[in-house]
C-alpha cells in the first residue's frame, strides 16, 4: 500500500524489534534450561549471571514491544509527520539494540548506568511518538 510507503523506516523498525524479541525467546529458554530451571522460571537476580541478563533482555523486549507498536502504528495511521515518525521509531530501535548489547555483555552497573540511559532514550522516543499520534488525532 503506497500510503504507508512514507513510513517505511518506522514499519521496518517495528518488524526488526519484533524479530529481535522473537529471537531472544529461545536463547533465554535455553539459558534457563542450562541452569536446570523449569519453563517460565526466572534465574536468580544476579547481574553477573549471563542467563539472568539474557532473560531480563528478553523480558524487557516483551514489556516494551506493545508500547512501541501502539504508539508507532497510531502515529502512522493518524498521519503523523513521516519524517518524525521514521526518525523517532528508528532512534527507539537503535536505543533498544544498544540496551540489548549492554545487557547481554553486562556492561556498566545494573542501575543508573549506560543501560538506563539507553532505556530512557527509547522511552522518550516512544512518548514523543505517542504525542505525535495524539496531536494528529485532534
């Protein structure tokens, strides 16, 4: 559909983020199984444990995806500025990818470190996307 072609970066960002979350799922499950945990169990809250960090990265993705999807699709369907929608969705995706790398590698502190900064950047992009959608709606 040509009317959505202007939003190709935003749509691609949604698809890429969804694929990342889908790919994290089996890796998280394998890491937990490797520790002898039952399906659905959570590893001990130890940031130095790779299985814990992988599980948290997966859960962070599943927690964030609905909000990212909602504000981005709403901004697209309501005709928000393609430039801003594409830019903000792409920046939100980039922030999430950086957060994922930081999470998986255990870079920085568990709280108030670089991971928190990337979280806030992605969160802020989604808030602005939501505001764009609301402005476009009225």
